[in-house]
C-alpha cells in the first residue's frame, strides 16, 4: 500500500507540473524565414510572426517573459547580430 500511495503522490506531482508548464508563451525561431513565431501554448495558435536577423539560432527570455533576445548567425560573414523582441 505504501508503494502505491507514494507512486500516486509522485504521479500527481508530475501531472501538476506538466499541466502548469502548458500555459504561457512559446518563442519558435524559423531559420530559413528569418522570423520568430510567438505562440500561445494553451491554444497552440501563433499570435504573431516577427522578423529577426539572418539565420536566428538561439533565444534567451528575460525572467519576467517580456523580452526575448535572439542570436543571429548572419550570412556567415564576420560577426553576428542580436535581435531584441
């Protein structure tokens, strides 16, 4: 009985964590299109598509979720750029 109870508790915690993680906003970088899609996680709908520099590669999001900075590889020229969303 103890194992069943502990397993149920852990499953409940994992489920609560997964459900909590399915809200908010997702930023998807599109390398070929040089854009970033802003997606509502709950509905799965694209809220906005924004331009980035050439070949966006990585993104960092501020702790409050208000600012996204993407790193852009560019056309393999010297240096890279940052895009602030």
